């Protein structure tokens, strides 16, 4: 059934006039002219076929029909105001659902979420780890952290951080019989691969080390597994800036050589353009960017401090 609804402006003029008992005061409240308010009310009376006000001794008096209709209009306005306030509160607080890769969740995100929750208890986080790029239009996801080139048309995209690829290992490898004292001591240690040996081939070429059999070592299908193996002293892994940062800052890993490889992809914060400025989304995005910036500063401090940089002074 089609709803028969008067214009919202006419209803606002009627409600303000009834409350103020004056076209002039209602006009002042609504920031329009007295004539505009009078015209809106007269139009509403014509549409309804009911007289809502009458003049008595130069005073505006609401009729019985007008008073009954006012209760309906006020109730409708109250419900609209309540619904709007609830909607705005949900935008600023409530549940925020995030999706990202298992590697990023395990090595970067999960360790930090407690800090966010302490700072923003009004936001309840839901984290989904998946290698699939979700469809925001079909799935109940607010924000994604994706790895790629940042080219996702129609979405709001923000780079989380710049990235490099470099060797990482446990500080344990700096001591013992086969301690890393020279860059060529790599041959005495297990290489930890992720999916293929291609990255290690490029790194060994850059640092000028040859004669190493790239077929040896352990191959993992997840970067997080290779990094965790390196933390446990099982060998030397190649890791990206974001995924190694937590373990580098904590001292569980060191970056034994200054050489790095440029990488074509990075991590990006992604959401629909239509929701990019929602308070809860912008709050989480700003927090992610601040965390990444702090990582950059901390790692720079570690690498510049001769007592903390581990094997960065290793002989070439």
C-alpha cells in the first residue's frame, strides 16, 4: 500500500508553529521567513482538508484536530530522531569487522589489538583471516588489509607502510661453532624458504654470495611459519618489513645484513569509498597508520644503535 505522506518541511513548520504558538517564532527557529512558514501550514491544511489553527483576538490557537495530529507528528519526529542517533552511534562504535591475510594477522595485527581495545572500548573488533579478497557489497566486512599493488578501482585505498625484503635470523646464530661472523657464513646455516627459492636467489646475488645450493633448506607455504622458524633459531629467513617488525622490535629477530631487496607490493588499508569516513573506520585506519609509523621509527633506532643492531656490523 502506498504511503500518503505530507512534505517533511510542511510537518516541521506545523510542529514548530504549534509549539511556539506563532508563525513568527517558528520562522525564527527554522531560519526561514514568516511567510514561508504560514504558506507551508496553509498548504498542509489544504492537503489534509482540515483546519489546524485558528486566530482568536490576534492569537494563534491550535484546533482539536491540530492537537491530535500534533501528537502523531511529534511521535514520528521523536522516532526519527532516536533512529538517527542510534545509527550515528553505530557508525562511531559497535562492531567493526576486519579481514586480512593469515600472515598479516599472525605477525602484525594480533599482538597489537589489545592496545586498540583499551583506547577504544566502544568498538568491538571482529577479525577474519583469509587469503581471498572479499566483496564488500556482498559480505559483512567493514575494512580489509590487503597485500598488492593498491589498484582496486572503486575502493578507498591507503598504503600502510613501505616495504623491503631482507634476511632475518635469531640472535642465537651470532654465537656458537658456526656463528655468523661474515656474510659468507650463510653457507653454514639453513635457508628458510617461502613457496620457492626465487627470493633467496635474488638476495644472494645482491650480497655477492655464491656457491650455495638453493635446493637445500626448509620450504614453508606461509611466511609466518618461516619467520617463526627463524625466531626459534632454525635458520635464516627472508621477511618483509611489516611481517618482521614485531619480532625485530622485541629482539627475537635481528637483521644480520644491511642489504635489502625492493618489492613490488605492499600492505594497504581498503574499504568502500562510501564508508571511508565513518568514525569507527577512520579511527581504526588512523590507529593502523600510527602503529606502522612507530614500527618504522623503532626499527630505525635499532639499526642506528651499535649495541642493539645485532649483526648489522657483520663483515662482508
